[in-house]
C-alpha cells in the first residue's frame, strides 16, 4: 500500500477515475469487463440499447482514466479492465475515511471536555 502522503500528493490523478465512474453506462461497462476475459465492442453492446459508437465513446473515457486497456486482434479491438486505478482510488478513499474518522474523534474529545 502506498504511503498516505504519496496518495494525497497524487490526488488530482484520481479525478479522471472518479469522473469516469460517475456515469451509469461506464459503470455497467466496468462490471462487464470485471467478469474476466477481454471483450469486443460487439460483446459490450449486447443486451443494451447502446450503439457501437456510444460504447466506443464511453470506452475512450475509461481508457483516458486508465480503467480500461485495449488491444487490437485482427479487425477488432478487445477491451480489458485495468484494476490498478480502482485499487488506487479505493486506497485514497480509505485514507480520506480514516482522516474524517480521526477528525470526528478529535471533535468528540473536544466537545466532551
């Protein structure tokens, strides 16, 4: 696990991850990719009302946030989940949560004096 000061110093790098995850369609794509094998755009559009173009735009946002990697296989691109940005965001949220818990404990101690 990264040192807390290192996590805080990289705070701005988490913004694209949280922004990408803030969209229900992109969350759905992440869930599909989290099931395992890399998927084509055709596979990702199955059982949705989304066009291939719409899915492609969402995948580009996820790639920008480094949440997804793509690889060409013949005429198709295959997309796979990159879990590291999710893990880093989780560590950042855990750090923020601990900081809030500590601050609330200090406030409680102050008020109870």
